[in-house]
């Protein structure tokens, strides 16, 4: 691939939506509606996606390099810090719970969930850069960390979360990425044309 600054993407306007577990993802290019909830502003640290991989190296007596590598784990997380206040943000950060009228006019009381409750969600992260849209779909996520939020004089209070990406109950992929960016068109892989592919295949056969 040649150098091309036009292939650089900036996710400056990324949005994060969550919905109840099992909610279907809308068709690509359509607006997100109820029950999808936009979590609003996040801090300038942005959204950090970590697609990890842990391996075991197998060595033989006769070789200094590994003769085989086995993938043992592939943990995936999405981390961000929510800036807006609201029950959706608070409940996501706390891992569940409910809000109800407190019996006092204009007041609302939060009740945390039982410690054994696992609050799982569907999540969608999307950004648009120029003409192209990138969408990351996560059918099953859960906040895996405790929440450390600060109440200070000089800055906004935030809810930092790290969402663990889990395998869906039906065994489907734990995430998918969808985009209309032509740089990801499989037909353009390695920049080969149909003619070049045919010529190479013929040469190798000969």
C-alpha cells in the first residue's frame, strides 16, 4: 500500500450507545432509536478499545525459537469516561440498580443492585469522518471495573468505565465492525486487479 494521507481517520465525533441485552442492531446507515440510549459526552481521552491476546509458546529441545504458539485468551475491553449526569450513565457505571421517586417533590433515590447481579448490555460505538462511517457492534458487554469518580472544584465529575466484551449466548462473534469506507473493500485487497490475480495464479500453476 502506498502512502496516502486520505486513508487517515479521526474519530472526533464518536458516539456510544447502549441498549438492553439482546437488542438487535439497526441496519447500517439508519438512525438509532429507542431502546438505544446515547451516553453523550465523554472526556477528551476518548474511547480506548483493547483487543488483547494471550499466548503460550511451545519449545522443542532442538530449537531456540518456539515451534508452535497457542492462543489461550483473547480479552477485549472498551474504556471511556462519561461526562454527562443522568440515570443511564449512573446505572451503567454502577453495574445496575434503579431510580425511583423519593417521596419528596423533585427528588429521586438510587438503589444499587444486589452484589450478585450482572448488568449486561448491548453496545454500539460509531463515528463519522468525512464521507465514511465506522460502526463497532458489541452484542454483550459488562462493566468490569469499580468506579472512581472525583468531585472537584476545577473539573467535571466523570464516570470512568471499562466494558468487558463477552461472547454472546448464541455463540456469535463478540464484536463486528461495519464501514462504508472503500479502503476496506475486499476486492481492493493488496491493490491487485482481477487480471493480475489471474496472471499470478497461471504462473504459479505452470
